[in-house]
C-alpha cells in the first residue's frame, strides 16, 4: 500500500486520496516508493512550473516555425535551463520550413453578406490579389465529392464533415485540397476539425500531391459550415469570395532545446522526454504544446531540486517544427544516430497537460511489465495506468530505430475544443492537472533511469 500525505494548492484544498488496497507493489516499485512519493509531493506543491508556462506564453505568444517568436522563446528557454542548473544545456541546429500566412479573409456575398471567420491551412497557396469568387458546393465526404464530381468544376468545395474523432475527421484537412482539385474545384474549405466551437476556426497542416493542381485550402468555423450546409440543402445558391496570401519562403535555421541531469553511473544511457516547442501561429500554444514542454522540463528540474540523481542520464528535449514538418524529431534522430542503441526510453507529452491517467507504451512485453510495476507508484494520483500502444510524433523517428517509446495519456475531452485555434491559451489549463503531469513524468523517467536493470528492448526476429 502506498502512503502519501500532501496538501496541494494555495488555499488548503482537500487531502489527496492515497490509500488503494488493490495496489500491490512489485519489486521495482517497492524499491522506489520513497523516491516516488517525494517526487509526487514536491510536484503537487509546486507553483513555479505553471507560472513559467504562463510567462513563456505571455512573453512570446504563438511560436510558429520560421518566426522570431519561436527563436526568442528558445533563447529564453536555454537561458532558464542554465539558471536551473541543468547540465549540457544547448540548442541543436535544425533547418525548418517557413510558411507565411499573410492577410486572408472569406466573405459570403450571396444570398446575403457575411464575413466568415476563417484560417488558411498550413502549406496552402494563396489566391490572386482580388481573391477567388465562386459558388459553394457542399459535400459531407470524399465519396460524395466523387459522386458529384461533375458539379464541382469552377466551384469552391466545402467539406461539411461533423467531428467524430480526430483520425477520421482530419483527413479532410490534410487531403481536402487534393480531392477538390481532382474534381475541378478552384478552392476548398473545410468545417473546422473540432467538436465544439464559439466561432473559432481551427488551422493545421495540409498537403498537396505532385502532378495535382494546387488550390487554396482553408478552414471556416463549425457554425458557418453548418449554416452554409443548411442553406444549400434548401436549394439556395451561396457565393463566397476567398482571399489568401499563403506562401512558402526559404527554409530558416532553428534549434531543438536540450538539457540533462547527467547519470551518475551510466551517463551514456539516456531516458529522453519532452514535447514540441513550436505551435501554430494562433493563440499561445499553451496546450499544444507549451504545457507538455514545460511539464517535461519541470520534471527534470524537480529531480535536480530534490537531489535525485539517477544512474542514467535524463534528457529533456523540446523539439522544433513538429506542427508543419517534423524536422526537429527527424534532426534529433540524425544527430544522435550513433547513440540510439543507448537510448533506453523516449517519453512524449503532446496531448495537453490535462488530468493524466498514465502512459501508452510501445516496446517489449518484458519492458511493458516493468513499466506497469513502476506505474503503481502513481496510484496516489491515479495516473499510473499503462496501456499497450503509444508514442508521439517527435519520438516516432527514434522509435522506428528501435527505441522503446511512450506517450502521456490525459483527459482529452476538451483538447479539440481549443486545438490549433486562437483559444489555445494558458487560462484553459489548470495548475493541479499540470502538476500531476509533471509528477507522472518525473516518477516514470526517474525510476527507469535509476533502476538496476536497463529496460529491455524487443528482440528482432
């Protein structure tokens, strides 16, 4: 039974529920119960990490690839990591794409005039200066577009697809321009990828295909897409003017931000964890993924502050350019390719810093059992459930080289309310939930980095 007594917050909230008679610690967890409790207690009482996240968000705003905001934020992060006393603080050079949004607008001009809230989708080309004015054709799926392809020529196709889950619905954001172009459309719009809206359009990356004519591609709000859909279903003719200036410029230099607690016994063996420091060019990138970055960073700082130096190195990496290129994750793999055999585990947080429940793990069955035992140390804060299958976009490149990986699991019920919108701001987050994420990552990373046996990998057949 794990025993932990802490008071969290500044206003004497209720004591954390800690006794769970169903939890029986295995050999690893039994050895690290005291250290785990110390990390949890310290994390839950902390105020500095959440305030640091606020300072970053408020000082630098959105941190889009190719912008001064991103590079100034990385400068500040490296300075703060040095102030924290972390080791081997440095930036690792990455060349990243620079897509510029420019000015943009969408207006319904018939049957009545209305400004449509919109965001161009990442990578989209622009329109002519006067814009594109065309009738709207509404479809609810790729199949429906294919069936009605003869009617699409010269029109703006609107994919009015209600949100079911991200994997299914995001296909229209990523591939809508290609499908609409094949049908002869002059531009494409999507209903924003999210289940809830207050006239907040969602941006995100899109793609083109070689040999397929490029057309402008943008997102409008759930409300406006639904309204236009209703109007067209009634037989009304809806005409829209779309103006966009989206364009790519030359690649620019950026950096992955790196810092460590160097291992006392096996310093060349590394547990790496982090998130992506870039965001879209709207909101503050607080949830996606400033919170994940600062939580991972704070987890490493917490170990140092408590004097818990693991036998293996714990490295925090804040990857650049996840949102529209994955250049940071790929560059990390390339820069460390000769050391990947000594990467023991990779942990990523990119789902928001909401209430954590555990991790999704991808590795050997033996390692899964060890991670499951370590997870029991997190039962006091109910964040130790380990499931099979997990990882993350930025650790994906090194996972494909054989490094075991895991992603932090959180309550994602509101994540897509704010995802890639102007509403992704610090005030949407909760300090206690953030601190639980810090505790969860700190305990897992510390124990894996310090335990007697190195986490075993899958044996290749």
